[in-house]
DNA sequence: GCCAACGTTGGC
DNA sequence: GCCAACGTTGGC
C-alpha cells in the first residue's frame, strides 16, 4: 500500500464537500502537472490511502483521510472546451491528463495544521514541507503517514 | 537545447 | 495583496 497527499483549496473543494458527495466519492480532475500525473498513473492503486490537505486558506493543514477508489483513467475535462481544465493540445486518441477517484475514508478528530506539521521533527523530511513545493499530489512515507494519523487522533 | 519571460502556486 | 519559488513556453 502506498500513501499520498492530495492538495485542495477548501474554497473550491473541501474535505467536507467530499463527505457530502454521492458515495462520498469525487473524480480528482484538473491535475495539469506531469509529475503529479505520473504519480497517479504509475504509483496509485485502488485502496491506497491519502491525506486530504487544505491549501491556500487561512489555516492550511490536513483535514482527514481519503482512499483511492478508482485507478488512473483519462480526465474528460481536458477535452471540454467549456472547462477551466481544457487542454487544446491533448488529443482524444492520446490523452495527456489522467485522474483517479477518491472516496472519503475517515475524519481526523483534530485538524492537523501546517504549523503543527512544521513543528514536528519527525516530519521534517516530508515533501510538502520542502521549500517551494507546489505539487498538488505527493507521495507520503508510511512513517510520516502514521505520525500524522497519530497527531490527528485517527486509527487509534 | 538554452534560457528569459511569463503565469501560477500558496504561505504569510 | 505580496512575493518567492517553480513549471512552462517559445524565440533563437
């Protein structure tokens, strides 16, 4: 099993929004970065767990847990000229962008703020904490994942 | 294939 | 709203 971090701006789509979705599931569309796409394509398997991170908001941090419920497949928004995510250079017979689907898995009894993540020496090497990191999807080491779950009061 | 210019991200 | 950091673009 692999672990991941999914960034989302809560003003656009929050962890609570996910919980309110039908089947608590949402296609993770709109990823337009090759490295993030490759993580989805090459690394993500159904059943992998993810940390749902709120970015670009007053108190950034991790709101809860999601599970990858569908493996990578072509993101239809790349072919939709009405969509913000439309990519005229992507061809239907050779799609450039992929997405997975994520499903709500568990709330964190306590939100784990970015400040808290930064303050924990055990998490110092996390990709998300590296300067200038802007990837919307990053892999998470199991030791980091477990530590963050403990901070959030999840999974015993 | 270099690299300057540009647009975006995201914490603060 | 500022701005540092980064990815992408496109002229050469």
